[in-house]
């Protein structure tokens, strides 16, 4: 027998191997094996089994089997093959992205020894123990006082070998000694079960009634669930999952941010108990291995997680929900495969004949356009659940406000300060959005104009006041200590400008000294348990003001939060990217939706320097249809998605000159053009240097009027960019292919 094996390398080919007789009955597609590749033994995955091999050269034997059962189902393998072709990525690299790092299907949670006292002990035996073995007597008394089972390892500070002592106590009849399996602790990543009594309103019932035939049919059906903020979309997910479980099928719920996981997980656990598994980046390697293994066994038919949860190996998949489907965090830009979890979910639903629900209060323009074209069944929830009202929105023109007050460089307008004060007096809560972390994002010399840049990226270093560090938010470079002088001219007149969450937090502490303030950004949320703690404290009313970046702007439900302040609504509005306006609108709209979600009226204060900008005006009116009409008209005029298919070829390397020459050489060699193909570039990326690599890009747009399914563009990319090492000889430079890119920055 022969097998084809794919390795996690840049080659698109698979490799043929013979099967030793001892492995003949153990091999299936989707099992990992070790095999010689050159002079190394490399781990790969079986893609095919056959009695003959077309390869005519010398064929070696595989050397070992890692799994006794497939770690990837046939349906999941079909998805990997589609991703390999669609995203122009070798199968081995796709499989590596799908499987958890260092996955071991043989992993078993460790067992620990426990000891507990025996309720009735003879007094004479106890006195005899005290006289003859005082160390054992001392330990027996500690165990007795506990009145419950004690982990033996916790007694190490009492004696050098507590297990041997406990064994002696067991032989003498003083204690019971036993082992228990220690399952990975994932309880720190979820709220306590959140119980709710739910009575569906007419709109929710209508949406559910339209989904039920799809769930019952066992056929692929894609939906767009468009529900305003606070309309009760989560309850619809729960009802759909309940229907799946009744049919002995499983479900995957995808969330864009880990900060959304604990609250939704708590809600699902209240309904479905221990059938729910969490899957996200904060899990340890042991937790991932154990969770993957248990999902394969069918222990968890419901999986909730971030982007990579789309690959969860659930059995009989019936439903995939992509919550906040518009979010760019569903896109993986590095390493390959550079995929979008929404698109992968739609394809997985196609393969496994599942219902797929794209859900949002602010759908992506692509999904909204696909609904208009009849590709998605539209479900609409136009009203907030429980009769909650839309918040009242105030727009503050910061330039006019500063002119009127005579105070310049204000972070909090007078109106926002007054509104915060009102909420604090009423014991209501406040959410403040500042989508930039650190203290000062820009450090500039007033004498020569020099900006302090990262030595490895052509971007400003951000000053973090709490640990007195300058940090690059792209490559992670850190410089300790605040700079006192300019390295270019020696001037000591450095200006620390701009506003990050740390600066806002300090201002809030000074302005509202009695308020309890919590900050949630990438710095405070490095540990998942810290993130959960902040959100739980806010939910319990132990925090008055929650300040954070975009991770607090969507999905979260806090009934006592009645005021949302958007400190600088203009952040990112001038970036040269075709999605910029859409992203800013969605962020403002979603953040506004955190206010007044129950019976208490909510208010929103939007601070801006451009109150007449169409994005700001539409967001302030919470008028999605108006803005989407404007945005779609602009996209159509400029031939950007959803009116075209797009691919970005990104070239990077340590020398700007070398990368530019490679970009020019590739551009000139692209002779296989077709009607409707537009080529932009080559040109430097907006962020020209990142992680010590200079970046150029070539953008291809294929008009949907002449390339209805995108096949022309896809064939063009495959014909020209598979085998780039041979075709273009890039040397130290790298060539990356981005199909349907989310950004041109």
C-alpha cells in the first residue's frame, strides 16, 4: 500500500511513501505520520491511500504513526482541500493552521492524589499514633481539621514525602487515599451561568420560524440575521442550537473578540450545561489538546470561540453562527492560509449541509450586498428586545467646544463630563471608547520635527506611562524609560502628544476621584483571567466607568450602562483604505448600542472634529441604511468590493530597493490579462516598513460584471503565482497572496 503525505512546507506537491506491514490496518486519510523528507523526519498528514503509486523514483517508507484515529474528519479534510486551492496555499500548511499546535490525541489529563479523613477513629489508636509516629499524627490532624479531601501535593510544606506518609496512615485506617483526574481548568474563561426567562417577540419568532425548516432539512442554507443592537440575537442562536441538539447535531458559534466569549459562554452554559466547549487563543496547550480530543469524541456538541473555532472537529455539524460577522478580526493575514472565517464557514456549511447564520447589527457591505442580490435569506430584528429604547445621541464639535471654552487639547468635552457626573450620582454605569491604547501615541521634537519611530517599523512608538516604556504595537519592540531628548538634534523639547487609554484613565481618576474605573485593552487583557475579572466586576456593579478600545464596543450586554462616550470618533477616518468609512461607522454604531439596553434610557456622546462628515452624521443618527446606500454608491463608482473581486500580492524583504525591483519585475511579467482586470501598482504599502521588512503591493481587481464568480481572477492568480520561487526567484524576499483582502494598508 502507498500513501500520499502533505507536509507543512511551501511546496504544493504531496509525497508518496510505502506503508510498512505493521501499519497496514491503522492508516486513514486525516491521520498524522512521520516520514523522511530529505535528511529529516518530518510530521505530515495522509491525504490519500492507494494500492499503486504514479511516482517512478525511489519510494521510502513512513516511519511512524502519531494518531490511531483521524484528527481530521473527511468533511474537514474536504474543507482543507478547498482552502488550499482557493487561498493558493499548500495542503500541509492549511492542515497545520487547522490543527492545534503540538496536538496530541494521546494526551490524558494528569491524575493527582487526594486524601480525606475517616470519620470515626479509635481514640486508643490515635494516642498510639501520636506516641510512635508524631509526624504522621501531625499530618493526620491537619487532614482531620480540613473535614474534606485534601490534595496530597498541598502537604509538601508539612513533610518531605507526604504521599508515603498518607499511605502509612491509610494502612493504619486513619485516612482514605485515592486518585482523581485533573481536567484542564477552563472555568476562568466564562461568566457564571446567566439565567434568563425569555419570551420571544414577534420579530424573533418570525426569524426562528424561517430558520427551523432549514435546520430540519439538513441542507445548506445561508442567512443574514440583521438585528439592531439589543434586539436579542443571542436568544435566537440559543433556540437554533437547541433545535440542532434535538436532532443529535452540533453547532459552532464564532465570535470576533475573546472579550465577547465569557458573557455569551455564560448564557449558553445556563441553557446547555457541560455540552459547551470554549476555543480561543487564551487556552493553554494542554487545554487545547484536551478540548480538541473531547470534541472529536463528541463530548462537546456546542463550540464557542474565535476565528479558529471554525475548524472545530464536531460531528454532524448542523449550524454555524458568525456573530458580528463584519469584524476584520475574522480575517487571518499571517501566516498562510490567509483566510476569512466567514467565507470558510460558508464553505464548511456547503460541504456539511449545514445552516449558516451571518449575524450583526451592522453587516459587512459584502453580506448586505449579497442579501440584496438574493444570495442570503434576510432576517430582520428592527426593535430592541423588551421594549428598550434607542439611546439619545449627542454630537460634540470639539473645535467649536474648545473655541467656546477657551481650553484647547481637551480630551473630555464639558458635555461628556457633565453626563458622566449625572450617571455617577444615579449609581448608573458609563462605557467610554478610545480606540488607541497606551498613553501618548506620538512623540515629536518641537525643534527639528523628528518623530520617535520604531527602528524596525516606519511607525511611531507609543509611550506607556504605567511601566515607562516606548512600545511598537506592530512588532513588539520595547524601549525602557521615557525619552528626555531628541536623538537627532539633542533638544530636550519633546512633545508627548495624542491620547491613548492610559492618558484617559489618568484624566478620569483626576476628574472623578471617587469613581471606580476599569480599563480594558490589549495591555490589561493579556491574561484571559484578567479580562474576565474586569468584565465580571463591571457586570456586578463594582466598576462605575469601563474604559476601553474596540473590544468593549460590541456584543456585550450591561443593563446598568446608560451612557456611552466615544472620545475621538475620527480615529482612523483618514486612512487610505476603501473600508475605512465602513469600519468607523460600524464601530460608532456598535459602541452606541451598549447604552440603555433595558428599562433605563440611554445616551451617547460622540466627540468629533468633523461633525459634517457623512460617516459621523449617519452614525450619530444610527441610520445604517442611509450610510450603506452612500458607501455602496462610492464602491460601485470606484469598482471596489462588493462590485469587484480583489486580490493583493504583497512583496516584502529586508531591502527596499530589492523589493521594489521584484515588484516591477513581477508587474511587467503579467501578460495573461483579460477583459475586466484592473491592476493597481506596484506601489509601497501605506505602512511601508514593518518588522524590519519593506513592503510593496500589487492589487488586482476583476469586475463582477465580466467575472461573475471570480473564476477569472482566481485562475489568473493560480497561473501566475503558484511556484513563485521558480518563476520570480525572489531571493530573500517573500511573496504573499491575499484573496479578498480586508485592507490595503
